[in-house]
């Protein structure tokens, strides 16, 4: 990428320009998307940072550009190259901002509260299209003026538009506005509706996974808001500004511990064992049987030199809480290589071994071939090369308060669910 052609007054954004380019590695339309991202950065930095924080995928299963899940774990922007190349530069900006607004306003997570999916799609597009320049919208795009008789108020919440449209289709389907709405709803297979075609994938994952995805998005949005500053945030839609203010007020109390409990509970297995204390109800003999739920969890401790002693102490505090939930906990300590493995039985070790560099692969290999847990929890600061091995079990990465941020490229290279731990008062070194 040639920066000398860009007349930038603030050179602090150069790292993001580079990031906008390299995150598309392996995609045939890398430079085309990066150019659009740079233009977005110059005009609206908040959305450019959000774009840089998303996984971008070349996807020929879709016909346009759409937001969806990648492997059920991560929000991603799916792009069909052939469609992208049919758009003018202005329409490319409009399409990107359209999808980014859906993400920032959390429409993917709100959809489950609205039973009429196609009507929800119309309402969601009415919301986001108000914040895109008219010339950047495709011809015939949904606008408030598409339903003149309804006299829809501008810049209202999604529920307002959904219920106004629902009332229209129930009470006046034969009116001019009602017929217009029917035409939109019948275009389920048309281009505008296909941009939402990946959203139902969010409903097919567990509640714990949905909660973690939403929390990851909240962390990303909060991080971006602090990065771009009040002036940029002040130009965002009012509802988004309010949400960011709520995140800022509650930033120190994100319930990541609940996410850890949900993750462990979602990985439990059921065991049946014999017991002489409990006669069989069916036969009245002993031994009887007892059903137990059990979590077999491998906990990886990043023992590299970048992890502080107080953070190691906090790790073992959370490991103890996990163990108290009747989980079978096996610990691996790892820096560049696996240092030692041992079962946790209620007491932390005197000190951990390692304090060198970072390699995330050895614990994954140990999980895949030796321990075979129901879940892998990895406590780390995230500073290290992306793992090359793919885990055979679900992975939860818990990032230290001083570790990588949600907008960091390394965050999105960690396979599985990634959550930032809040500040801890732990002061006892491990």
C-alpha cells in the first residue's frame, strides 16, 4: 500500500491503515476492501475501526455482502467478490456502513425478540439507512419515505418501526403503504434480504455462546469509543451513543466470571456410576446407580514472562471457583513449551514454571491427544503468535486486564471464545 498518495494530517492512524490491509490476507479482493476501509477511516473513524476489528471472509455461498458467524464462534463480514466489484466506490461505502451499523446496533442479537423475521429485516434496514448518505444507497433502497402515509418519525429505535409496520400489515394491508410493504416482504430472495441471510445462524448456537459473542462485541465497541474519542462518538446515532455510555459506566464490572461458569457448564458430560448406598429403584438390589454431571476441563496457564505474578494469582482464584463447581480440573503450565501438568485439588502450586516466550500450541496438542477434555480454558495476556493447531474441544480464552484489546488483530486470531477479564485486587503472588 502506498501512503504517500494520502494527505493525512494525523499520522497516528497509520497503524490502522496498515491493519486494514493485512487483515484480508488470502482474499482476492484485499486491496479493494482496504481502499474502502481507508476512505471510511478518513470520513468516519469509528466504523473504520469496527471494520478492522472484524474477520473478513471471501464467501461465494452468499450473493452480496453480509454479516454472520464464522464457525459459530466469531462475527465476520462475508463478501462475495463478484458482487462487490459491481458496486461504485460510493455504493461500496454505503454497503460497508450499512453492515457495520447492523453490528454496532446489535441487530443480530435483537432479532430473536421479534417473531416476524422478514418484518424485522425491513425495520432494521429502515433504522440503519437513515445514517447513510442518500447517494450511497442503491436505487429503491428502503427509506422512511417508502411508507409516506405512516409518517414514520426519524431516528427512532428499531421496535418503533417494527410495531408500526406490524400494525400496518394487520390493519391496512390493502392500503398503498400496505401493498408497498407486502412487495418488500415478498422479496425474501432479493438482494436486500439476502444481506440478512446469515443472521439466523446466531440462533443455532447455545445461549452461553450468544452471551459471550455479545460480550466480545461490547468490549470491541467500548475499546473503539475510547480510541476515537468523544468528537467521533458524538457523531454516531443517538441510540448507539447511549449504549456506549452504558458500556463505559459498566466497563469495570463486565460479568466475565458468569461467562466462564456458563462455558464450563455447557461442556459437562453425564456419568452413571454404581453406588452401594442407594439401592436400585427398579430391582430393589444393590448396587444401585447414581447419575452425575461432570465437567472435565483442561486449564492452560500462560507462564510466559509477560504475565505478571498478580495475574497468575488471579488465575488460580478463578480455577478454584471452577473446581468448586465439581469440575475435574487438569492444569498445564506453558510458555514456549509445556512445562508441567497436574490435577488441581484445591491448592495452587508454590510457583509456576516457565517465564519464557509464548506458544499456544502445546496445551492444544495435549488436549487433543492426551487429556481429551470437554473444554479448554486458556488464561493468558494474548501476546503471542496465533495457534496453528485446531482444538478438538471448545476453547475459552480469558485475557488479562493488561493483555490484548478486543480491537487487536491477535484477538481475532484466537480460535474460540475470547473474553477480557476485569481488573482484580489480587495481590498475592503465585
